[in-house]
């Protein structure tokens, strides 16, 4: 059960309520994670949503962005974000078998996608500067310098929600991971 309280979304007319209304208009409902973040830090959620808007306007595909977020969530052990980004990646065209393989750290059979997954997983599980071999591999897979910036931003935004959801033990309101 979520640890942080969330006010009635419909009755909240303050800064959080304004964010809830925007999210509901755009997505149809307010995910539990966003509701809890906005209830206690509306500026934090606004900043995260702004970063996601920057990513949406970038050159990484939605599929790549969701894969990055799924890899980081699985590596970080955030059940909420694993469920959310498994669902969103599926909506972006990632097949069920590939989703399982991504979560399990197994190759998907798509060389470019596997290079991205391996690169992001290595970033999540290591520290220090990326090695020359890893940098050469992601560049050889066709990722541009601008896309490396976008990979970094996607990484940063999902780390925030992963950490928040691990602290809050946010109730999962996405389909169960199969």
C-alpha cells in the first residue's frame, strides 16, 4: 500500500489539482505515482513532465525511450515502473517476448535494440566513465550524439520515479507483468 497520502484528485484545486487536470486531459487518468508526487511536490512532477516533453520532441523513438525506462526500472528493482513501462513499451510496439527478454537481461534478437539495452543496462549497473568499446558499439548501432543526450535524460527521469516509487511503495495501477 502506498505510504504517502493523496488527496481526492477531483476536489484538489491547488497546484497539484491543476497538474492532475492536465494529466487527466492528456492521458485519461492520473497514474498513482504522478498523483503521489504531485500531492507532495508539484514542482518536481512539473519538472519531470517537462523533461518527458523534451524527450518526446527529440529524435529517439517512443519505443527506444520506453525500452530505456524499462531497462533502468528492472535494474533498479522498481516494480511500479517495470509494470508501467512494460505496458507503455507494449503500446509502443515491443512484443511480449521481447519485453520478457528485456526484463530478464536476455537478448531480443534485434541487434540495434540489444545494443541500446546493453548500453543502458551497463550504465545502470556500473559507475565511472563509459568504456571506449561500449561507446563505439552504441555509435556503431546508429545512435547520434544528440540521441546520447536523450538517453541520458531518459535515464535521469526514470531514476527519479524509480526512487520515489521505491520509497512510497506506490500501488501499481498498470497491468500485471506477465
